[in-house]
C-alpha cells in the first residue's frame, strides 16, 4: 500500500499548547530515516502553537465545568466557548505549520485531531475531547479524523492509552527487541511494555507532570519545574509518598486509564515548595516503578517521551527505581516533544483503513477495534 502524508495534533492535559507533526505511513509501516547516531526516527517536520495565559485559564475553567457532564454531548459553563477556541487554535496551528514547511492542504491526506480532553470516566462509559472535527476539515480543506477514543469506550474499553500501536510500529522500525518500555509523561503517565515475543501491554501508570505543574503554578506562579531543579533542592516526605502511593488507581491492575484531576497537588499542601516538588516528582516515578508488578518481563531499556523527559530529577529517579537503561527519546532520534502528535497522525491513517487502534491488552476492549469520526472537507 502506498505511503500517505498525515498530520497529527496533540493538546495534552498539561495545557501547554498544541503539538503538530507530519509523518508518512501506510497505516502499518512508517517511513523512517537513519540518524547520525544510527538510530531510526520518523521522517517529518514538527511545529508548535503555545497557549497564552488567558487561553490556559479558559481550558482550566472548561475542565472544571466538565465535572458535571453525564452525556458526552453536553457543553455546560464555558465548554462551548472552549470548544470553539480549541477548534480555531488547532486550525491556526496547522495553517502556520503548512506555511512554514511550504506545504499545500491538497498534499496532506488526513489530519489526526485529538482535541482537548476535559473529562475521562471510562467506567461510566464517558470520555469527552472537545473540538469540532467537521469544522476543522471545512476550514482546512483536508479530511480530518477526530474523536478516536469514543468507540473503544463504547465497546467496553478504557479509551486509553491510544498510542501503543504506534509505539510498537516505531520500535519494530528501529529494530528494537524486547523487553522494552516506552513511557510517555505528560499530565498523566502511560506506559507501553513490549516483551521479547512482541506482546504489548499498555496502561496509564498514574500521575505525570500534572500535579507537579499545578504545585509550581500555585506556589510560585511558574508553569512547571524546569529541569526538576526545584525538586532537586527538596527532600521527599517518605510518609506522605507512601500515602500517595496507596491511591486505589495506582494499585488497580490494568487495563486502566486515568483522569488528570484524580491526582491532586494539594495533598502536599503543608510542605515547602522544594519538598512538595520533590515528593510529587517521587510520586510519579514510584507509580511508574510499581507498574512493573503487572509486566510479563521487566524491561532492560526504557525510552521516555513527553515533557517529563526534560525533568532531570524525575529521569534520575526513574533510572534508580527501574534498574535499567532510561533514555530520553531525543537521544535515539525520536522526539520526546512530538511522539504523541506523530502517533495521532498514524492513528488517523489506520482509522481511514478501518484498522484496529486499540486491543484487549492496551485498553481492555473485548476485541481489537478501530475508531474515529471521519470528516470530509
């Protein structure tokens, strides 16, 4: 099957902005390039559209307003305004990306549009990612695949994580043999565990950057702990850490996908800024380590993407706890910043062909299922 060009979009629960990435794939194989250090990486440009403070505030308010949703079509409070903003901001991100890379809309086969998650309650059969795929397709003049979680949830799955099928394709293209762990640390953290036989197990491990970011925002007015510098100056409150790790969602066996708001930074409210950052960083790292209780094989190599890969304190904690080689995805020619956007481009191509996006071992769905709503321009 011929290779097609797809653009993927990702706006995660950290609420930083919109990642844009182009890949070429047939929905199975990925066009890759051998980098200077001999590793294999997806070939394609990337882009970014950051959110302003007022835009982040709107999305935070919309997420709070979503707490009362019982039907995925409801848009109480500022959700309707936020949905219009998300759609327009993603359109702006793609238009800028096309201009910067001298591309025309007709050269793009499909756009994978994740939207913005405002509530995720799979056990209630509810997941909502705001953003109007049909409006985006009309404005761009490009076919759009959106709402990729809903069918999995409707079929009894957790609706997340969605990226493991891309992780496996990327690992195969790179020639990696298991056991391998691929860890994404955004607002939440999720893992793809690939065993020596090529079997895949994937699930959310628990908190990622979300509680740390919230703590830094509340205490210092900063969006995140740059490089983990604040945490590096603090001491972990071991008693509080054990209390945090007793969270039932950390202990629950997969399949499991979690909601960012289930892990609150306010649990560490009596600590200094440094000790709070250290304790919340340790919470993320230990939750990842405890996920190994569910692994068929203990990975000997870990590849870490997402914003958490830039947190040196967190990465050092992970290397100590996982007792394995832990690498930033950038170090092997992959992209720690754009891996999820690349994944949604790949998922969109699979959706067009009716290929499975999720599996019993990734979301707990009863049988492999496709997903997504296709909107024509």
